[in-house]
């Protein structure tokens, strides 16, 4: 039996999703705690891989809050639920093609409505804001939305914000009221085990290719995806180094070609089989690299 109050605090111990638990059977659902208030714990940034349970966790908090306010018992060992004026959700994907509205447009319209209507007494559930556009556009939108909601003067609503934009974990410590959480994952060789447990602290791992493999995507595709991922990660590192040099020398345009050359060289090095490389081959490779650096 939940304790309903007007303190603005949502404190759930061992919370569960009532519908999914019914499907799975008693004892199968992994329980999770939740704490939100109007002070230092207003906005929780939740990171972690697909399929790990972020959406389920957020929805169960919304359901428990709603059930408590209508006078129902709730699936938790204990729950103190502060009265909320509204529960806003931006989850899933939908479109309205007949009205010329894409999935991303519908998402942005829902976000716009939330930002206009939510108050410090509201509960907001946001799932993957900005994923329907380019990486930089999407990240910028997600970051700005998180900042706006966390600002007491503009919104200040109690919020669960699930995202794959790991850059958002930087908001903890920079903006009052933001805290990082993630879904625990155990790695076992090339496989991963979803523990379904929400823990403190952010993560920078998505495990998207692992999930693709679990879904049955052909191995030749996931193997190629891993190769492309490593190539992109190397390029990103090189881009970062290029930017550092550009900042130091304040020279515009000079390093764009330099960065391209480094990326090309990194790709060639990656193809080299060290076990079959002779000393003369190694020397010739260094000569080629030096020529390309000119």
C-alpha cells in the first residue's frame, strides 16, 4: 500500500512492472528502486544498451505513480509517491503520414507539448529524444531539452530521461538536479548478459552490434559492422587529435587533408598481418607512410 503525500518525492523500493510481471510470472521480474525529488534528484539520465530494460523501468515508474494516485496497491515492497499534476511520456515511434508528419516530427511535437505544459509537480518520461535525425542535430536537441527540464525556473519536472547519447552524462555535476544511472551489463567473451538492474553512474557502451547478433542478423553483417565501428572509432580519435592541433595553431583548413591522410594510413595499417610481415616489408611500409604524410 503506497504512501501518497504532497512532498514532491517519488521513492519506490523494489518496483516492478505490473503487466510484464504478470506475463513473466512471479519471481522472474528484476526489481528496481527509484528516487526523484524537487531538489538534487530532479532528472535521471539513464544510459545502457538496447534491450537492457530502460524503457520497461521508466514505464513501471509512471504506472506505479498513476496506480498510487488512483488508490491502488502497487507492485513494490514500499512506495512513497508525491502527488503529480500530470504524467507526460515520449516513448516509442509513431507517425501520421496522412497528415504529412514523419516519426521525427511527431516526436518533436510531443516534446514541444511536454516542454510547454510540464510543471515542477509533473512526472516526465523521455525515451531516446533526438534519435530520428542526424547525430549532431539529435544530440543537440536532447542536450537542450535536458537542460530546459532541469532548470527550475523553466520547468523543473521530475524526469526519467533514457538516451544513447552518452555525452549527456556530462550534465551531472554541471547542472543542479541531474544524476546519472545505467543498466548493468555483464560481458562474457563476445556475449553480453542483461542484468536488468538500474545502478548509479553512466555508461558509454551501447552494445548495438551485440543486440543485432542476438536478433539473428547474419554473422557476415555483424562482423562487417564491427570492422566499420573500429574504423569510425579510429577516425574519431584522429579527428580529436586534429582539432587539438588546430586549436593550438589557429590555422583554418590546414588539417582537413592531414586528418584524411591519417585515416587512410590507419586503415592500411589495420590490414597488415604482423605475423607475415618481413623486416623489409616493414621498412617499405614506413617509407610509404612517410610519403603520404608529406
